[in-house]
C-alpha cells in the first residue's frame, strides 16, 4: 500500500486495477486514504481501531469531495474512533433497530426449525388478527406498558385464554429476536422481554381448566340436533369427533390417503405431540366413512369450499346444535366427552391414553415394555362407540331376542 501526500493531481493519476481494490494512504493525515476500484471509482476512507477492532469507514467519492473536505471529515471520524465511537457499528445498530416485528417474526419462523407448521400458522393468524398495528413497528419499540395494556384489551374482547396465548407466542418471538439481533460487541439491544411484565405484575389471566363434556343423558338430544343440520359435512364431522376423540384440527384436515377402509384404521400424521397417531375404525364409523368415500369431491374426508379445501369454521352449525338441543358445548368438549366416557368404562388406562394420543410421560412400563398392537385397541374403541351410540338412541340399549327364539330356548 503506497503512502504519499494525497492531492487532486496524484489521485487523478492513480492507475485503475484490473482485479480487486488498491489502497493509498495519506502521508499528511495518518488513517486517511483513498480506495480505487476496478470500475474506476475512487473513494476516500478513514481507518482506525476502536474497541480492539480495525474499522475502515467510507467517507465519500472523489471528485465529488475534494481532498481537503475529505481530510477534514476523516479527522472527525478518527477522533470519534479514539473516543470509542464506532460509526459503522452504530449504523448497523440503527439498521437492526428498524427491523419490524413482522420481519423479526419471519426470522423467528425461519430459525426455529422444530416449530410445527400448524404452530407457525396459528401464530401468524393470531398476530395479524390481534396485533396488526404492532407488526409494522420496530420490534425494539414494543414496551412492557404496551404489552400490559393490549393483554388486558384482548382478554376483555377475545377471552382470557386468547390473551394469554397471544402474549406467550409474542414472548417466544421476542426471546428469539433478543438472541438473534445483537450489537457487534455481542450485547443485546433489548435486555428484558416485554411480556415479562405480565409475570412481574401478576397480570396473567387465571387458567380456566375446563372439564365440560356432553353427559350421557344429553347425548340423544345432541345427536338429534346434529342430524338436523343442513350442512351434512358439518354434521358428519361433529359425530366423527365425538366417536374418535380427535382434536378439531386433526379431524378437519384428515385426508383420504390416511384412511384405510380395508384394514379399518386411520392415521393422523402430524399431531400436537409430534407423534403419528393410528386408531381403529369402529363399525359405525366404517359405515360413515364408506358413505363419505363414495361421495368424495377432493382429497379430504370433510371437504370445504375455502382455500384449505377442508372444513374449517362451523361456529354457526355449533350454535344451531346448542340452540336445538339445549346442550352447550365446544368442539374440544367432544374430545373430552370421548375421553371421559372411555375412562368411565372398564378400559385399561394405557388403552385410553393410546386412543387419546396422550403422552405416557414418565411411565417407564408403558413407554418401554407394553407394545400396543392396533388390534388391541379395537375392542376398547367399539366399547366407547357403542356406549355413546346407545345413549344417543342410535343403537338399542339392549339386545332384543325375538319371541320365537325365546320360545325355542325355553323348550330346549
């Protein structure tokens, strides 16, 4: 690297490199120089050390800036470096601080490889619906006070569970962004996740653990009302949920290629606990699914007209069933109904957990030594379905023996 006093004449005479860049230093002002690029562009720069690192900062192009103008600017920059002021780092920091919450969320989804697609879609829908105004703001501008206020507002309008879920999701994005976006020295731009205010202020809404389900004596009124629904896809979907115990999204997105009417099994590939779930198909469900298969219009068992091509929202149908039957319920109550009935019958706890796809947790025996073949779940599934259908008036409550048969038995 050549060192000489930079003048307009010397700069104009500098050769243009074929490859790479050539650097020339000023002998009058240490740390000041010019950079010549292959395209013929010549730029002034200032170079010095700050916080143990060498920084080369571009001042501007020649001849738009004169040598003296650039030299004066270089003195200012070099003075800042001596005082520990790193313009390049500050520019990067300023750029990071302009990253919007939407951009930070996008980075979060790309970084978190283990995050299920369903969870990503849930977070996206929730953020766009409940905090759309925040998505345009710099993520570092979201404050504890903003979180506290919006949490209360969402809880009042959309329910406590929704408000808590929103802020837990936002907290996940923030904690990831705090680690991802850092200053050059490794320090975090935000020292504390703003959602921590909810714990500090004891402002989380209490968890409302629901134990509601459809009682046996309510099943007939419920089934009668379901069968009156004009939307027969919705009617079949509701009955399917209560007879399988599947989660609403698992049933709604069930594809025909996951239903085997020959082996009488259905498979949920992606579940909440990220484990494939296979359950047997009962006699009643086999009849229903065979009928639906014969009239299938797309790849989904319960087709819909929307973008997903499967059934999604049936609030109006649920409301009509509630009104007609006087049985209040949610879609998740149907899963609770299946599990509650299963637990009330003479069925092993392991079989109930397998049918409900509940984790065996720390149960070493269940996890490592008991291997459940799908055939061992058929009798429990039939038992649960028969109990529900008998209480619903779909199956007779007891086997009726014909009089002629009774007479012959007596005679024998």
